[in-house]
């Protein structure tokens, strides 16, 4: 069982690496390492497919929340080709976490993400 759990944890680590990577080239590499070429990301605010759209979404989120980083806040729980986990978007300077949620991912045979279904549990009030 540990090898199977490592598969989920490795996929989630790659996922967070992509969300926390800056720079266009590094981000493109991180997204390609985490997702399949036709992989997707869906949450209440977005529904994108493919590496370019995923990278554009991450870039937009990083611009909206500068100085914040995604942190895993739960254990990664998985079975078959599916895993779930909770996260927070943390302000590295203050330690506050204005955004939090949970995601469910599906993986291909190589452990790359085919799909992400995100749920937002906490968001800042609209200005």
C-alpha cells in the first residue's frame, strides 16, 4: 500500500509545485510535469483544459494573490486513480490564509493529473 499512497502524494506535490512556481518557462515545465497534455482543471470560477490554459489560470491566480502560496493542509487520501486533499492559500508574510478549499484529482497510469475538481471553502469578500 505505501507505493500506491506515494503515487497520490507525488501527484499532489507536483500539483502544488505548479501552483507555487513563478516564471513563464518554469511554470510551463511544472504544469507539463503535473498534468497530462489534455488534462483539465475545474472549480466554481474556472474550467480549463490543456497545459497552456492551466498555466494561464495559475498565472492569473498568482497575479490576483501576490505573495501568497498554496499549502497542503490535510493528508492526501486516495484510491484507484483518484485522490482528495485540502489546501489553503497562505500569505507568506502574515501567515493569514484568505482562501481555502479542497480538490479531487484523477490520475493517468503514469501518475499525471487528468482532471482536477476544486471546491472553494473560503474566499475573500468581493470588493
